[in-house]
């Protein structure tokens, strides 16, 4: 394609995008919308109290083949992880996110777990991370990239275990974005994970683990009453 042809196409697109306005008004419209953070339709099912949100998240997550273990305190997380690994006949080696929130769990209470920290490696079968938020309306986890939460831990292993606190639970996606904005920073990557990886592309047969973990297990800490 020649430069003249390309410029002609782009000019037509710009004209259509302006819809009769000038560049200044179009830019102002876009900037105004970005600053307003207009909220979409909020499903009624997500407008619940904390207990209702926890119950809804559990229901929605298990409906898409995730598993959820509910514990009452961070000290109970290591035993819950060990119980899950034992029940699934999985190795006890864990690659864990270097997250200070995870350090609050009493991992020394489960000495059988072999824990290392950092990005996921090809040989890692089980990883443990935190989550920025749980979204009750769809049983979804909001995961942020960063030094304390390498994205590779979310997608490379066969089994991904997520420690989620009840205080991190929100009703709708818009609530999760609002919560992120209050931090004053936007990570390089935001991932939304709903259940284990799956695909029905091959003969319309559902296969778990198609593009990521085949198991997603959430340890939900009911830490805020």
C-alpha cells in the first residue's frame, strides 16, 4: 500500500471518529470519559453483603470447575494447601509469589511443603499466589502483575493455588477497577481468571488446561467477619 493510500484511509477514519467535530472537541470527549470512569450495568446478583458475596463467589467459581476451600484465618492456609495437594495426589513442592501478604501465613506449620520463591519455572507443577480482588458476580480473580506477583505463576503450572482474603472480595468488575484506582498505580498487566484454563475448539469437547493451569484452587480466608 502506498503512503498516499494509507493516509487517505486514516484520514477517513479520523473524520468518521470525529463525527462532525474538530480534533479538540473529540479529544476533550475522550479525556472526559476517561476521567469520569463511567460504570456499566451492575448485575443485581452482585449487590450483596460480605457474607452474600463470599457465598456467591464460591458458587460461581465452583460452577466453572475451580475448587474453593474456606478457612477462618491466615494461619489455617498452609494446612488447607497441604490438604488439597494430598487430596489431588500432587507434589508438595510449591513455587510461591514473593508477596508480603503471603508471608503472613504460618508456612512453618506445614513443614512438609517445599517452598521456593520467584517466577515460575518449566519444572514447577504447583504455584501459590495472592489476588488483588475476587469478583463475586462471576467467581473471577483479578490478578495484577508486579515484582511481588509474577504473571508466569498464574499461567505456566498445571496447578494454581490462590490465597484470597474475604476483605478483597467485591461484587462487580466495576468495583474491582474502583479498588485498583484507589492504589494510585496501574500495573503493566491486569488478568481476570475465571476457573481453570479450558478450550472446546477440538470437536466441541471441553478440555481443561488448554492454555494454562488445569486446576485452579482458591483458599478463601474469611478474615473480616
